[in-house]
C-alpha cells in the first residue's frame, strides 16, 4: 500500500523558520486511513461542494499556524497557513477558498472584496482529520523607487493579513469555489501534467498528497504518472520540496518533478530558464501524453500563459499540428485546466 511506503518520508518536521539561516524543511504529520470524506464511488464528482459559504454569510475559520516556508534568498515571503474549519467547510482538491480581509476600503468605506486562494491541502487537511485546510500565500508588497523601500500604503491587503495571522486569529471565508482544477479519478491510469509558477503550486500539493501521501481510495489504485513542473526564481523559493522529493523517492514510476529556476538555470538559448522553457524540453513527451488522454493543468500568475501558449504553438507548428484545433480538442475532452490570477 502506498501509504505504508510513504509514511516515514512524509512525517512532519514542521520546524520554525530561522531568519537568515537555512531554508526550512516542510511537512505535516500523516495519520490513519483517509477514506471518510469520499463520494460513492470515490470518483463521482456530482456532489462536489460549491459556494456553500457566501459573501453575505461567510464562514469563520480559526488559524492553527502560519509559517514561512521559503529560505532567506527567496524573492519575497511565502507562508503556509493552516485554518481550522471543524469539518464544517468541506472541499475537494483543486478548489479555492475566498478570504474576506478585515476592515474597509479607504476610498468608499465598504468592506474589502473577497480574494480567492487555491487550497494547498487535500480534503483531509494537513492533520488528516478532515477539519482543517491550508493556504499557500505570498506576501504582496510594492517597492517604491522614490522611497527606495516598500510602500506600506500599496501592500496587498489580504496577503499581508494572512501572512501576519497568529494561532487563534479568525478568518472570514467563502466558497469553496471552482471545479475547473478537479482531478478526474475514474480511470486510475490517467496521467496528470501539472504546471505552476510560485504559489500556483497550491492545488498540486493537494493532488500529490491525495495520490502519494494518504491512504485514499484514489491512492490505492493509481497507476498513472503525475508530472509536476514548477517555476520559481531560485532554490530557496521552492515550495513543499521535502514532500515532493519524498513522493518521488517512494513512487519513481508514478511521480515526476521538473523545476525551472530562472535565476539559477539557463534555457537552450542561453537565457533564463522559465516555466515554458522547462516544459518545452519535454515537448514530445508532453504532446504524446496529451494525445493519449493526459490532463494538463496550469496555475499561477496569469503572466505565465502567454509564454506557455507561444511555446505550445511553436511546438505544434514543428509537428505539423493545427494548434487551434489541437487546443479545441483538449478543451472538448476536458483535458485542459487553467486557473491563473
């Protein structure tokens, strides 16, 4: 059983981050069997919860922990935030939570609008109780060239609120939102190609935990390959690498990782290695997998998509494939999943 094999490698270190020291390891404890939040059959998506909690009647969650999960040389600060929902806010892997930051807008005195964040845990949560969920949040700041410093007046309201939370703090939440990033699990041989930049890794962490770290019905029968592409600036900015490496070590035939480190690697043209360059290195294999029914996912900043699209169009042209018809076919077969922000 996959769970038994992966247990030792996936147990938490959960050590606190020490500023200007080494990059923190990251992991969370795995408990018992995970089969008590499943549909019947487990791959039936007809009962996926959507928008149970709304803006006018939000849910109040409580922060369990907030930890910085990048090293000192990372570009910016990214935090992993675990929120207790006591089992009253069920969700599926690939969905998002809406967060309503406290306070009101200066311009009109109205409440801040809801910000959506992809959930970074499986439906069972990091503690496997089914009563928590996690977010992966990068603190949004604005560097003012005139001040030669961060301008606090232009910082991201919600991301800073979340990254500053302490255990016990309340978080007003809506959702869960979305179905576009769900995993189709009926065929256990399905390949998943997961492409992310930065905190776009969030939904894929849920996928990987469900398939390789938990004792779920999906994990017990999975025979396909889950292939993760992650683009970040440098090694210190890698997210959840401890967990991904543990899954890769235990399931080398089923899980694969490729990183694009723009400030540490070069692409084939001698320029910086961005996410589209890393995917292009394996273009033949990616296209073959898609032609055989693989599902491909994109999550991260919306600026990632033009480079991805241009690269795919170029590869298609080299192969004599009509890109527009190819993409139309993937969308019709529901193999193409995009969630960018």
